[in-house]
């Protein structure tokens, strides 16, 4: 026998919770960002993403949001920031590698 709450929410409360997030994002013209997977979704992509599970608390774990509804410009800015950070890390790594191997080559000579 189903509980009163489950009857009220529909057959699959997790689907209903996921649909609520997708609907809110769609109405606002926004994307959905998954904090756990670091991925961005359109509302349709989010509904199809089987790896993105939404609990009955609409994606809140321990009071922290697992999903954020954000404008496309926020997604672009975050991706650009990540790219700049990765480029800086690569340059630092390349400098270290070049310095280490240049020093070893000098020591062998």
C-alpha cells in the first residue's frame, strides 16, 4: 500500500523532483549545473542524463545544492576560467620539466 505522500507526489518522486528542476530552468531560460559531476545541461539533456540522480529534496544533500540553475553566460564564464587555470598549470608544469631536464643535461655534460 502506498503512503499518502507518494500518492500525492506521483509514482516516482525522484522523477518529479528532477522534472521540477528542469522545468524551473526551462522557464528561466537557464542551464543546469551539476556540482557533483561538474557538467552543464540544458533542461532536456538533464532529464535524459541517467547518471544525475535527484532525491526527493530536489537535489539537496546535507543542505548543499547538488544542482544549480544558472544563466548560459555563467557557464561560459566558468568554462573560460577553467581553461585559463588549466593553461596556467600547463605552463608551470612545462617550465618545471624544461628546467629539470635542462639542469640534468648540463650535469651530464
